[in-house]
């Protein structure tokens, strides 16, 4: 479970009603919402919240390192509140569902001759496949 609200309070982040609602919408396990999804859910809690406020708040949360942007090829960027908990992502190649996973092995170390002079600071691993719902529908033919 994400501890986003606690982290933000601990930082002394000014918690307006709009910011609180955005943080509440993002807080949780396996949360990878688009900005539009965050806005739609926030509007259910605070109907007057503006789309621009949601976008600005998400930008601030990313800038201060409390939320990570997740970009999956060819899809809208999503926001992950588990920015402080090391994990990888498992992505459905059909519907785009994203789940947090915690692999037990370490990614292969990049040999020095393959670094081309780079200083490696991070490694991203994304697992891809079909979620159960899409896999169940994979055998069906379209009419």
C-alpha cells in the first residue's frame, strides 16, 4: 500500500482540499492512473476541482519525487504513488493494465564494455504479457 498521504504530511506539503483529494485518489496498492482518471475520481470527491489543478498537482508530485510517471509504449502516461518502494511493472500488452511486482532476482549487471562510458544510475525492468481477462479472450475470434 502506498503511504503517499503520510509522506506528503511529513514533508509539510501544503495540503489544500484539491491537493488532498488528488493524493487520496492516488493513494493505494497497484495504482497507475492517467491524469484524466485522477481528475474523474477526484471530481467525485470534490466536484469543483479543475482539470488544470489536477494536472498541476500531478506535476508537482512528480517534481518533488513523491509520484513516478510510468510511460508504457504507445499509451498515455500514468502516475504511480509507490515512488519510494523499489518495484518493477507487469504490463498487459492488450489492455494496458499495470501491476506492481517485486522480482526476487536482480537484473543482469551491465558489463563495463557495454556501458560505453556511461555511469549507470538506474535500471528499469518491465515485464509484459496478457492479463487473465485478456488471455481468456485471446482464444475468441472476432465476428
